[in-house]
């Protein structure tokens, strides 16, 4: 597993949390929720790509 992936996820989390707090403080709760959901989807896409690569590696390893 790449350490870069962990740093990417952490950076996205920090960015989303800062944007979320700024939007909540300015009274835009709906947009804050959308930013949080968008951050979650981006992180899930990164994780799914890594899981897909893992499955491909296992298939290659066992010759399936």
C-alpha cells in the first residue's frame, strides 16, 4: 500500500473539514453537507481503485 494514498486521504479530510466548518459558520448547512458527501465519494473512489488493483494482483498471483 502506498503511503501517498494515506496522505491523499488525510489531505482530502482536512480540506473537507475546513470547508465544512466555514460553510456551517456562514449559515450554508446544505452546501456544507454536499461538500462532506463529495469528499466521502472522492475518498471512496480512491479506495475502490486500490481494492480493484488488489483483486487484480490476487488473480494474477493465483492464475485465475
